[in-house]
């Protein structure tokens, strides 16, 4: 067995150790609690590492199995509680007319999370149609000439265009 076989790229382990060889990984796996070590992902990783050490399996497959097992430990999403400062900022942003996207970026949360929280605390974002109705005109819209009278009828009506 060759526990000194090195990975092409080192693997960062959660205990602030960088695993460069199969021996480092086996030592890390042996330190895991029994419940975690017996999980399917870690069993697959251990099997792949043992096969790579016996030169039956590939070091790349062992590396992939280890990374998959490590990702099992990290949660897919993280729930964070809203601090009073964040709630005040959310309320201020809604009152000032910020969009959900702008508020999400300011609060470092997803747009849907911000929208839901605003609704739950009683200060929902206005519907986008309402925002468009009350939005001031842009400079381009102000400068665009308005068609009036007979000219507008000729432009808009195909029958009058022929005349």
C-alpha cells in the first residue's frame, strides 16, 4: 500500500488541515465521530482511498469521493435570523420605494426572502404595475413630441394614411 500517493490538487479539510496524500485523508476519516464515519458518503470515500492506496483504484476517484463526503457536512442553505437593524433597514427601503432586488442586495439576502419578510412584518413591496404607474417620466419620455389632432389620426389610422 502506498499511503504517500499525492493528490494532483490538495484537499482542504474542515479541521484546517490541507490533505495532500492518501494518508492524511485516512487519518482524518479515522478521527470522525462514528455516526459520521459510518455514513454512506464517508464509507464510499474510505473505500475509494483504500483502492487508490492498493493501486486498484484511481486517486482522482478517491479525491471526488472525499469532496462529496465533505460537502455532506456543509448545509445547503443557511437560515439567518433577522436583526432589528435589518428589519429597520428593510422598512426604510420599502418606504423609500426601493425594489425588492435593491433591498435584497442591501441586506445580502435573496429577493424572495426579502419580499416574504416584508409581507410578514406588514410593509409589503408595492406591485410592479403600481410602481410603473407612479414612476416619474424619464427625460426621453418628456422630450418625445406628443402627436395631436389630425396628424395623430393620420399616423395612427391606416385609412387616413392613404388619403
